C-alpha cells in the first residue's frame, strides 16, 4: 500500500494570485509598471494593490491595459497660425473691408488691417471685441457694438 499525496480538488488557474503576492501593475503615481503587493482580490483578479515603489494603494490596472491606454494619447489639434488663417479665409464672406473700430463685425467678416494685413473674424469675444485670424496669428480687435433694432 502506497498512500498517494492529497489531490487538489478544485482546478486552479496556472498563476493564481493570492493576497500578499507581488504582481506587475501600472502605478499612476510612478507613471510606470512597477511591482505591487496584492491587498485584495476577486477570484483570480487582484482588485486593490499597493505599489512597492511609492507605497500608494490603488485599483489594480494590468500592465497590458496600461500600455494600450498610453498608445492612444491624443494631442490637441492646434493648427499653425498661417494654416488656421488659410482655413478661415476659405469661409470668409464678401470682400475685405478696411478695419474700423467704429464698425461691427460678424464671424466670417473679412478685414483688412493696416499692420496685420487681411484677416477673418473667427470668433466674437464680446459685443465690442472680435477675434480675427491673421496670417501672423490670432488678434483681438475692438469693434463697435452691433446696433440692435430698437422698437419705435
Ligand atoms: Zn508607485
């Protein structure tokens, strides 16, 4: 009679993680994949971990998921001033008018400025300030308050 070693009843996944184990995880503080101590887990998945580098505790983020996230960081689509100006000029209406702060402008108005050249109103900051795209960049220009129709 040769007694066999006790067999494990439940089939366990190859790398079962226990509380207190060390796992690789993404640390938001270190902004890197570091070794973490498992503080809590659900099933085989660690839920709460402690960074061994900075001692911060946070949710478990798998290194794979972290990699995918950093790959899709989008940069703000900022156009260089001359391209912004060219795009704005395409949408400009009518002929360029000499800039006059006594005039009022709307988005799309073409302006000819004595020092900045030709530009297009791209935004209205207030009733008296308009934002104009010139080849050299965006300038804020004063303008007259648009006359509203008065009754009587
Ligand atoms: Zn850390």
